[in-house]
C-alpha cells in the first residue's frame, strides 16, 4: 500500500495526485495498492466520502477525446520538418 495525497476539482474528480503532501488545506489522503489505477489515470476517479470511485463514462469520454485529437509531433519531428523547410529555401535561393 502507498499513501497518496490528492486534490479534487469542484465536481469531486481527482485533479492532482502526489506521493508527498501538497501542503494544501484541501488535500485528501488515501492509501491504495501500489498498482492502483489512480496512480496512472487519476482524472477518471471521484473522491467521495473518503473513497475513490472510478467513473467509466468519464474514462470513455477522455478516450474518445484523445482519439479525436490530431497526433502531436515530438520536438525531434518538428526540428526535422524545420530543417527540411530551411534546406528547401536555401536550395531555392541558390538555384535562383
């Protein structure tokens, strides 16, 4: 078991988890197994009466939203594109 410190939003959903105290007067403390899903996917849990409640509908909504978003390029991919564009401009200038 591990102790987790958490903050919730106005709807009771977990918004922040930490293994250390958040030093916030609104933080809650709960003990969960080391492999509990709240440690990986906290935003689908509500904290109600001292217990974590998994919201499967919220989980499906977040999955759907993530699937609808275009993939974000990594810094390396963005740099590679910028280098290619710059190379094209240099070639166009040199070729006239």
